[in-house]
């Protein structure tokens, strides 16, 4: 597998010799509700030499329009890595320690980095349409593609949910290839988008060569999904590694690559912390622009669904009651037929890894009151589907180990085939996007959890697949159909949820 720096494409003109490091790709932009025009954002990266770019776009069948691109320098000093070992937990393995060492001292060739990021906003796009776009450098076309605008509430849409994605392993490329065959309208990236530390260099080596800068889609090369499919990012612990940011100036780089709706709660205690180095913090905010802090918490409507994205990292939940009113307002005010919540660290799952990270269970009663149908998460590197459940947290909140005890009510009759009307919220873990898999043996895992967490662990998992895979959803106003697809294209889970008109 390629582990060296990959140059996407090199183009030269008579006046400017410039290297395009990341081909133009499409992002959702600041479009949230369905009662106005849609917007898309094109983004690409070059070396530090300015180029003469032209951006053209048109709703299919209409004349082309031209829009200017905004240019932002991205400059990063040489990293100063330090060894950081994981805090010992009952589930900590030798493999975890080895991985921590690898993450502390990456094999990437360290150097100062100097780039130019280009962004072009495509505004006032009608819903239920297709938009053709192209980007030129001089007279040469860098990329041209077509993207769908968001679908109105009566339309059927297909989306993918997957996390723990780009670690430069062979399975990552197979997953990306299968995702392209599913032909999604958009992708929910459920956190830990790139490993091991969310750095610029790691996106250039591990992520874009798999999902964007791909000439020919295949199980070994991935697919150029980003040319036509917007990605909605969820911030995971590797995306916002608070220990890495001071040592690696190019960390937190998810805020440089993605563009999201700007309808969140704004800057607060729940925002990614920037540390005490004011110079570094200022440089980060300048490069991130409005995406910080917007990317951590936002929502959007697509088809019949309302999607709420939350940052579930430890810093965000220290004083979680401060953000609860915004979460409740967002969910209860939505009139969409379906409601989904997305965050990285799952509230309910059956794996020893990350088991005690139960802080998001506190929100379960709020989700139930607001009519949430499904919660999507990653973090745990496998696929799990819970039984429909309701949870009442007990007194005391989280214990010293991070667990949240309480009363769990399970709908054991729902099977998604004969019974398609769940009583409770279904929690999906889709963390098999490419990183090392967790807890292959379910029976052994259950026995360990029952022994290590008596009174806290309860059998709640309806389906468990320890394979690299992704979640494909087809959503109409009345049906939610889930298919879990592995790297061979095989369906390893399938359920349907139905609602009345």
C-alpha cells in the first residue's frame, strides 16, 4: 500500500507552473433547511505557488456561470512529536500500546508544509437538481463532474454512514470502492476520518488518495467519491486529538477540508480546545475560518430526514448541560418525518474497547422525547445494531470509570422483517471503515463485559459483525431500509423500519 506522499496531478501553463496536490472535490456547504436554495462548495489544494483558476458551474440544462475562488495559505512548522502512551484500562492491550507508539512517532517524512487551499461557493442551487461543475488551471481542465443538490422531503434518498476510515490499510480502499458502487447521495463520516492524528500530512497520504485522487475505481485504489458525493463530517477523537495539537501544528485538519452548515451553538465550552499557545491558536482559526467551531455541532435536512451532528469528545461533554437546550431545540423544532443523531463515541455497544465511555447515554431520554429514530456512531471498530431501546439514567451521572448506570428497556420483538415498527431508539455502530477491527469473538466479549461490569452491562445487541463494512441507508418518507455491506460487496445485515404517511 502506498505510504509515500502522493501527488494527485501536476499541470503547467506558460505563466504558472503549479502542482495540484488535491483535486477539486465537492462539499455540502452552508445549506441546512429545505425551504430555500441549496449550496455546494468546491475545495482543492496546491503547492504555495498561486495559479490562475477558473470555476464554472450550471444547473443541468442551463448556461454555465463563473464564480471566483477564495485562496487561503496553509503553513505549518515542523512537528515536535512526543511519546504519549494510553491511560491503562482493563481493555488495554499490547496492540493498543504499539499503536500509541506508532501514532507518537509516525513514519511520515516530517517537514515544514506550505500550501494554498482554494474554495469556491456555488450558491442559489434549486433542490432536486443536478449541477455540472468544472475547474480549470489556465486552459487545462483539472476536474469536471456532476453533483446532486439536496432532495426535498418527498423524495427517496440513499446515504452512507461509516467511521474510522483512512488508516492506509488495504481494507480502507475496498470499503471505498464498495461505497462507490452503492451510489450514495451523501456520506456521513462518523469520526476518526483519518489516522492516526488527523493531520494534514495524513489526509494527503491516507485519505485523499483513497476517496478523491483516484483515476480508476477498484478494490485496491478506492474511488473518486468526493468529486460527486458530499461528505458530512463528524469530529472524532483522532480528528481532534487535544494532545497532538501543540506538538503537530497541522493537527485538527478536518476543519480545513470540509464545509458544513453554520447553524450550530457557536463557540463555547463544547468547542475543540486550542490550548495556551495563542500564536498557534490564531493561525489555526485563520486557516479554519467559519468551519471552526461550526463543524463540531450542526444539523441539516436531506430528503425526509433531519440529521443532527454532535461532538462527543470528552471536552465537549464536560459541562454538557450547557449545550442540551440547543440540542433539544434543534430536534423538537424539526418537522421532518425522520430524525437521526450522529456522533463518534457510541452510547450503547458490546465491545471491551471504549466500553466505559458512556457519557452520551445522558442524552438518551432527550432523544426519546424528541422522536429520534436512529443514532449513528463509530469509534468501535466493527458493526453493531442494538435492539430498539429506551434508557433512564440513574442518579449520580457518570462514575469514576465513565460508566452511566440506569434502567434499560428493550424491544425484543422488533426484527426489521416481520416487525418493522420499533419501540425505542436503534443505535448503530459503523466503525469498520478501515482501521484495525475490535472484539472479533462476540460470545467471549459478552462474558468479559458481564464479569467486568456487573449491573451496567446488559445484552442489547441484535446484530454484531466484526468485518470491515459500511452502512447504506435508503430513506423515503415512510421507510428506512438499512443494508450493511462488507468489502466483498456482501450484505451482512438488513432491516427495514416503517412509518405511516
